[in-house]
């Protein structure tokens, strides 16, 4: 079983982390201070809006009901148990390729 030198492995990761930290710091210093502040403020506002919508806004239930017999359909949309929209949809039989093949078509 091969032996792994834990100390050299840890020093490799430590050097890599230090190099990444230095590169990140150098890149961050190139961005103007006011721009960094604006991005930070916008990020905080967006996170606040996200948590507000997730935690404090009530949820809704959407139900879509479709009853059909392959030629006609009744489509109903219910929001929180209240009927919001209902529509009748119908199609007509159309012959294709002579007598044998028919299909239902309509404006769905």
C-alpha cells in the first residue's frame, strides 16, 4: 500500500489557497470602490426581496381541469378553488388518405 505524505499534501493546498486569495484580492482591488459598494447593496436588496417573497407572501394553488371525449373538451382553470376561466374546445373529424384514416382536428 503506497504511503501518502500528508504534510506535503496539506502544504500544497495551503499554497494553492494563498495564491487564490492573492489573485482574488488583486482582482477585487481593480474594481472601483463605489462599484463594489453598489454591487453589494444591490445584492443585499435582491436577497431581501427573495426572502420576503418566499417567507411572507401567501402561496396560491392552481388547478387545471380538462374533461374531454376526444372530440369536445371543457377546460377549467381554478385559482385557490375559485373558477378563473372556463372554455369549450371542439374539433371536427377530417378524412385523410381516402376512407380509412380519420383524425380529429381543431383550434386547441
